[in-house]
């Protein structure tokens, strides 16, 4: 039996490798001083007498200042986050208690008392009795946000905040900023929903023959300065809190919650989309060219540093399960593809991997629209190169012959497989370049696909319906769902055994 594999970010979560929103936060927290120096070193290697330097780069590129993204981009990030993820923000904040329980568990043992114990002791009532829904509520337009006030944990934070004698002045001020930021982010998302409704339907009735009525654009615009920017800036500070008192534990607990909320909804892809094209015009937009270059180099450096020498990465996960099965000749693979950027999968499985979104070992030359190893691309002439990551945000790399061949080969090999196994992949809108291939394999090529993901109490049927809708497929019988525990098993059976026998 030959099986094709596709691994997403969820396949690496158990290894402790960076992924998702936490990944984004850490990138923007990085000090770019070293990366700027690296960029300058690359600049020095470029021969100023070449046609490349004369036609592609500004005349004084050797001496021009080099800049990177700063806090000014935060406003654009939060604006895009609220605009594109408003429903997700509302849902996450409405799920405050679930987030808080998980964060309380992570803090267990770091202080002599848990957050719940402090609530019981200070407020003189169990956590379950903390409920502010009768004391605070939004106007009817924002009724969806009132679930927050039913949250026991959020209500308890409000009660603790107004209780005298718990916090030092600075600690109380920090907690105030966190609570206010949660409100602002939620109100921003609720306001964006309302704004969309108004702007999309200003007229209840309209005479379509009066054409100038169509020229009335958006009449309401949100002020991103007051809808989450302060919270994002606070989270980016990444302060360390020493747990020496009840107040410290409460503050640390609240900070972890707001970081989790932001990391789960943050949309930084628009930043890439709006800046990627500056890779192609350094002569006219040198500062912006530098910023996107340095950002991509920073991302690569962060990923590589997280992996380190591999010594801290545990040897128990999906990749190790698969290599064990391959070595025992239990499973034969066709193509193994991944949307992740690090080369840990290749080092573990010891075979060629199809990196669909690029990797830390693949570089891109915008000047000639070519991909490859850094040494290959620089063999004839030194150019500015960037690591090939976030390719779904840059269309030109997807048109390079190297990338085209990679996708075609993957598709042809998947088509020849007896079945496909997809592990930890999100099937999101930004993955449509991959979703389209999977859709063809399922609906047109009649290929059986098994999706492996973590069981979060969703149930196979509900999860299957979600995937069907995301993939927009008709041939649902070709899709099988296997939801596993953290041990990668379902009812004591390994995920790979399910793949073999389904």
C-alpha cells in the first residue's frame, strides 16, 4: 500500500516547534539589530559594477540607511486583524472561561496558590459565583458580546480589580491595561460587524437608476487606535513577572490570557501581502525593500534558532511514528509534503520533502524569480536573496518553474497513491493553492483522503462537515476523519494503524 502524506502546523505542535499566533508575536518581539548587520553583509557581497546593481538597485545602495518594521506597523496589523477576524475575536473572547482554565493549569505550581484559590480567599466566594451579567451589559447592537460578563473568570478579574488592598499601585495599573485591552479588542470586533452592516446597506430602499447613489462609499470608519492597538503593544512588550504575591499571580494569569487571545486571532498576513511587491522595486522603494527583506530574514532566523541543534526536540511525534513504520516496511510512501518551514521533518524522515510554502533552506531571488539553495542562486552573480517563506502571500514565487514542478510532481504522486493522509492541516483560505489540488484529487480523481487531527471534543461528524465546507467538495464518501488524543492514538490504536486499515 502506497500512501501520500501532507503535514500541516498541527503535526509539529507536539514537538514544541513554533507555529500560529505565538509564532507571529515572537517574530515582532525580536531585536533586528543582528539581522540588519546580516543584510549589510549581503549588500557588501554585491558587485557594484554589474547590470544588476546598475539597473535594479539605487545608485547609492551601498551607503543608504537600512530600516526594519517598527511599532508603526502595529496599527496596520490590528486594523487587519479586526477587519478579517472579527467573528473569531468575538468567539474567542466569548470563550474566555475555557482559555482561562487552560492558562490557570499552566501556572499551577509556579506559586503557592492557584488563581481559583486566591479568588475564594480574597472574595470569600467560589469562582462559580462570580458573574457580572446583571451589573454590566452592552447596548443591544453589541448584544453578542454580553457573554463575556457571564464568564466566571472575567467577572472575578473585575471583582478583584475593584477590591482594595490586593495590588500594589503598578500591578493594579498593569491589570487595568489588560482588562481595558480585552474590552477594546472585543468592542472593536463588535463595532466592525456593525460598521459592515451599515456600510453594506446604508439604504433600506434604493432606486438603482440613480447611479450616483452607488458612489457613496463607506461612511463609517473605525479608529484602530482605540480598538486593540494598546493591547497589542502591551502584549508585544513581553514583560517577565516575578510571582511574589497574590497580585503578581493574578497579573501573570491575566497577561497570559490576553496573550493567548491575541495570538489566536492576530492577522499579520496582510502586512506581508502589502509589502511583498517591494522586493521587486528596490531602486524606487529602498526603505520598504529593506523592511520586507529584514522581516523575512528575521522569520528565518527565529525558526532556525527555535530548532537549534535539535537536542531539545523530543523524539516522539508524528514524524517519528512515520519513520518507524517506513523502516519496518509497514508503510510505503509516495510524496511527503509539508506547509511548515523548518527542515526538522526532512532531518527526521531522511528523505526528500515537498515544501509547499518554502522552507528555511530554500531561497528566492526576486530579480530573476528563481528558487533554490543559496549557493546555487549565487553561483554566477550575488543578488539580494530572501528565504522562501509565506509564498501564499507572494504570487510571483508560485509562478517560478521550480515551484510549478514541485506542485505538479506532488499532484501526480498523490494521484498514484492508494490513499492520502493529511495531518494537522488547517484547510484555511490562505491554503487555497493547496486546497484546490486536494479538491481535484477527492472529487475528480476519486482519491480517498484521511484527515488526522487532535480531538478537542468536536466529534468526527462535526469536524468532517467543517472540512467538507472548507474544501468545498462533493464526494464526501472519500473523506475519512480520525481524531486522536495527545498520544496520537484513538481508543488505544495508533493513527498510522487507522490510516492502514481505513
